């Protein structure tokens, strides 16, 4: 069986309910939502796949949809910074460092807004213990 990407939020949900920042066509948006869903699978240790999205509570489903859309927006707005391989730099005494700070978290290699990760934690699916 091949691994197939899932999409926890639809382009319609993103555009009409979440009202995100991307105005891309549905195909491009679907690709971004699938990528965000893959990141959510990593952050939740594939528990959503194991349980089945439809078997989650309505609260968990809504939180996951919202987190998926927030990841897409974060990546759209910060694409240049996320794509850089530089972790820090300093010019004339001014320095900048990329990684975890007060509003950005790096969890399992995924850069994400801390508020989005905290939202996702409300599902109970991000805990490292079984």
C-alpha cells in the first residue's frame, strides 16, 4: 500500500471558513494543504492516521483543520525565511537567529508558530508518550 497524502482542511474550508491569506487556485492550495497535513501527521506521530480523522471528536477535527490552515498561512508569509539554510548571522553588531523563540517553535524539524502548535496540543495527539 502506498503512502497517500491526506488533506485535513479543504480549499473550500480554507477560503470560506478560515479566510486565509493565499489567493492561489484550488489545485495549488490543495497541494499546500496536503503539505501542512503531512506536517500535522509528523507533529501528532501519525495518530490521526491511526485513529482515522472521522473517528476524532468534532472539537479535535476543527482544531486540526484550523491548525492546518494556520500552517499554510505561516509558510506563505514566511517562505523566504523558512527556505534559508542560514541559522544565524551577524552584520555590524546586529545579529539574527532562526529557530525556537517566543513566538516560533521548531518541533521535530518543523518550524511552526508557537500558537499553532499550542492549538494542536489541545487535541491530545502531540504527546510523545503512548
